[in-house]
C-alpha cells in the first residue's frame, strides 16, 4: 500500500427494484412437484419475485438506477458510464444498458452490458472501478438486473424453485484518496473464471448456437461442490492484497444463491455470522442482481453505514467467481 494520492471509486448511493408479483414456496407447491419445506431446508429460500407483463430486465434496472441516483443526491446528467451485469437482457441487442441510458434521459458517456452470470455484479464493480481510477469516467451506474424466470424450465423442479427476478444498482463516483485502506471506495477486487465448468451450469440456447433463448440447466450438487472452495479462494486473495482479515470486516454481502453455501463460506474464513447480510429468503437467487439487492436492503435498514468495510463475493456460470472489498 502506498500513500500516494490517487482516485478512488466511492459508493455514493444504492437502490433496488423488484417485480410486483411475489411468489412464495407455498404458491410454487400448487404448480411444481415440490414442498415448501424442501425448498426452505435445502436453500433457505422462502419467497422470490417474478416479472409480469411489461416488467423486463431494463425496466427493473431503470427503477433500481433511479433510486440509487436519488440516494446519491445526483441527477442522471451526472452519469458518464452505465454497466448492466445481466445474463437475461431484454434483447440479444442492443445492450440493456443502452435501454436504461435512454430511459434515464442520458445521452453522453458509454453504456454496455457485462455477462458473467451470478458473478456479474462483482465483475461490473471491478470494471467500473478501473474506468474511474484511470480517469475515463467520473460517475458510474453499476447495475445487476435479471429476469431469470424467463429462462427457467418450469417443468424442472431442480432449478425453477431456486431463482427470482429483480435489480439492484450502485452509483460509484470518483473521489480523491490517499492510496491506503483507510480510503473510502473500492479497495481491491479479484476476478476468476474457468470455462471448463460449462456443463455444470449453462443455458441450452443462444442466438448463435441454436437461434433460441434456451433454458437454464444446472447440476446443483456439482455447483455446490465447487462453490465454497472457489469463493473462499478469491476472498483470501482480497484479504492478502489489503492486509485485512475477516475480523476487520463490518459486513459480508455474498451472492445469494443458497444459505448453506453462504454459511459454509463465512465459516471457512472465520467471518462472524452476525456480519452476514442475507436476503436469499426474500428474493431467491437473482443472479447478478443478488448482491446489489442485498446491499440496498442493508443500507436502507441502517446496517451498512459510511466508513464500514464491506466484502462482496459471488460465483456463477462459466464458472466465474470474484470478490471485492469496499469501504462504504
Ligand atoms: N422439490 C422437492 N424435491 C426435489 C426438488 C424440489 N424442488 N429438487 C430436487 N429434489 C429432490 C431430488 O430429486 C433428489 O431426490 P432423490 O434423492 O430421490 O433423487 C433430492 O431432492 C436431493 O436432490 P439433490 O440435488 O441432491 O439436492 P441437494 O441437497 O444437492 O440440493 C440444490 C439441491 C439446492 C440445488 C443444491 O445442490 C444447491 O444449492 N446447489 C448450488 C446451486 C447454486 O448455487 N446455483 C447457483 C449458482 S449461481 C449461477 O450462476 C446461476
């Protein structure tokens, strides 16, 4: 760590947006060969939100972005970069991010989508931070938004009960820093991927391979087997890069796929369970949206405050995985 002056990407505000329709485990029992107990015990999920007519990834992303800007006390004209992390764009093209840009009335800067499935938000924060610290952008909207309900096979009970729709957004602004871990902003981020794991979690359609949208396919047990090791490896990298430890964290905000994966990862690295932000019960697995939805919930209820040290991490299709430490 140096003490040279530097630019940091500092969180100015977060916001979230969920579809209108909430679907409980009991609701699913009526159409899927499952039980509330099975879902709750194996995953910790009790509810998820499912997009209805007129609700798309871009409308949810725009709603979350507007709230994040309001929380930051900024108007849309401050924004010069929009990154939407999504595996479920409105259309094959143009990018969902450009739809959000138009909906917010922004005509300058750059907007693009980023595809890293459930790790998408960690990837997008990392990319936005690079734009900001190199001076290419001064104010970024980083959004995770998904409508996984549209790529689920509702006849496959091993996957359809696990996922939900939603969006979360974060405003990252350039601010001067000292280059130490006392600075506010993104302090470190670490991304990984290994494409050999495709068959464990993928969608069986796409514009070039099949000309269809396809459905999500997953061997849950195989994903589970790799998840804890991968995320704790990259979290360890984040601690090593900053000299911080689990005890220094105020909050651990993991990807919300499965409560058992979250708890096992935290336990392996000695993170106090009281520091874990969990929204998996409320939202299910919302892929790239899960971390910003959880961040927004914890900021809104007063848990995460300015100056707090927050670790985010995720693992998803690819496989992709990553972790970042942010001083709020
Ligand atoms: N309702 C009732 N029973 C079910 C259901 C269901 N919805 N789904 C499966 N079962 C049954 C199975 O048929 C099986 O029955 P059997 O023993 O008679 O064969 C039994 O439950 C156990 O099935 P498993 O797959 O072994 O259950 P497991 O304990 O592994 O839990 C789960 C499954 C929840 C999917 C778990 O493996 C998991 O969470 N994996 C990780 C998934 C994950 O995190 N995915 C997101 C990654 S991020 C991304 O990029 C999308």
